[in-house]
C-alpha cells in the first residue's frame, strides 16, 4: 500500500486556529489565525477570511517564528557528530588541521546542503553560516550555492581559509581575505535576498588588535555586519577580545560576539553600552572542555539579551531544542555548584529561551525587520509544532513543553518566506537519497586522510 503525497500549500495560505507564540509584544500569545500572502505575513488575528487561501489546520499546533541559529559552521554538516566527546585540541587536529585543508568545493557544497536542510527539518528558518572554509573562491561559491539550493534564509558570514590554519588563527597577522569584495559586488550584493552577506572575523583573540581594526573597517566599508569569537577559555582573560576593542573605540551595534564564556564583567558592560550582540552556544560550551561555562545569565545581568546557536554539528545535535535545554541546564548546574556566583544572576524561563531562539537571534543578525516574530509585514518564516505528539501532550504550558521536551520530530511544517519547506513532518522538494549518497562519499574520502599532528 502506498501513501498519497499530500498537496503542498502554496501561494496565499491561512493557518487557522493555532496556538500562536508570536514573539511580538503587541500581539503576545493567542489562539488564532495567520494569513500569508506573497511570502509575507498579511494578517494575524481570529476569524480571518480564508477566501482564495490554502488552509492549514492549526488545531493542536503551536505556531512560532522560525528559530534563528546565529552561529553554525555549516560546512561540517557531512561529518556531523564524529567529534562527540572530543575536546578542542582533538577537534582542531581532525577538522582544522587534517580535514579542512582537504575539502574540495564539492565537499563544501554537500556539507552546507546537509547542514542547511537539517536546520530546516529542525525548525530553523534563518541560519548565520559562519564559514571558515574559504580555501578558494570556488569553495566560497559552493557554500553559497548550497544555501540557496536548500531554501533557508541565511546570512553567509565569510570567514577565512582552512588551509595553513596557524597563519589564520593563533594570533595570525594576515588580514581578512580580499575575495570577500568579489562576493559583495558580484554574488551577494542584494541585502533583501534570501541569502545575504556578513563577515566572520577572527577578532583580537584569534588574530591581533591591529588586524581586527583593519578587518572591521573593511566590513563597515562594505556595509556588512560582523561576528567574532571571544571569551574562549584561557584566551578570554589573556587577550580580552571585547575589552581591547572597547578601549580602541571599535565596538558597535553591527558586531556579534560568540561565546563570551570567559569575557569579564567589565567587557560585558562595554558590550551592553555599545549596543552589540552576543551568541550563546550552550550545547557546545557544555560538552567541549576548555571553552568555559555558557554566559547566558551573566549576559542578562548586563542587560544583554543573547541569541542562541549550534556552533558545530561535529560535536552536538543541530537543533535549537538541544541548545535551549543546555542553556537552562548549565545555569541550574551553576547554581548548584557555585551558589555565590550564580544565585545573583537573573533567572530565565522557557518563554525567555524561545525569545532568544527567535527574535533575539533575528536582532543579533540584523534581520529583525524581516523575521523573528509573527508580525504583519514580516516574512512568513514560520514553524508549526504538533502539540498532540506523545512526548508533548497534554502541553500544559506550551513554552515549557517545547523547551523541556520538544525535538525536531515534533516539527510538522516549516515555511521560509511563505514557501513550504517541510510539510506533515517531511522535507519537500529534495532528493534525500542522492544527498545522502553524496554526503557519504564526501565523508568517506575525508576520513581516509591521515591525521596531521596537532
């Protein structure tokens, strides 16, 4: 017996009678309808006329803005979970020193495609692709092509090559690759497109303050936002990434700081005063020894509402449910083992975590005018979760149920800019068999390479 393929809603779409967690303070939470027209949220309310619309029944469904992952090295998608349990030196030996230099453009393409469709499957509709696999212009173009093919909304954060890693990291003195100018002028010049350009800079902890100043100036000249890793274990207090930038007058709203685990309180105050943003990768920070504890509570204490991110699927699952739970667990473990250090920090709730995973991620990415909340006029980047699944029913507190027990299998439908990318629990418009075979071939070739000594 074969199962009929469901008709995929398209064009004008009405989601009717769902539990809406809008992330829009003016609308709040309600049971109601969302009308989508021409890829945009046209109306939110109750009793909306369904004339001319394909109707999605929202009964026993929660509707949220799609999750926003503000920091993922997506090119590692086809080697996902191989590093579960590794520490950073082992991650560096395998990925940065051994496999990274061996990646071909085809490897980058399939890695990015696997990572992006996995994100969509997990309800992530916006992805900041922190791409440090710029081994050649062809590698860069392949990464962008895969993001476009997947249908996800993405900020392509152009990084540095994974060849000659010591030149580019470990206080490397090379300035950012100039090929980013080609990408800006020829490939990603449209800031209203589904895939747009940002910069992944190394920052003062991975390069030098002088190089970072030049890199920031370059990004600002190009009119793009930038991110950098700071507060990375012992490098945080040694080089004070945020602090050195603040003292040099280089902080700004256009900067996103990733991790911040060991950034000190003076630095976090500088960050708050500058209007800059932070990304907490709580799942990786919890399992990769040496990075430091997730900074969620410390950031909140300084008035910084952080975004959330996966980081690398080589080490953790590629979904935001895992990250939200890790952030909550780390905070509560901290209270248990260091009451004096943690009990004074602001507590945060499941509703807060959903905001960090949606609207705060959009703000950190400079995309909150387009996405991150169920607001009329914004793009229809939406997810529907089944509240009647066995692991969630009877969904006594919807936000708590999603954060505490949700997983990608509960995601029924995903729309990006009004296009249905997942429907009734299955990705649409993709040949998953072909993608799997290409991913396996890439993985097998890379795994055959002899390890380079770290």
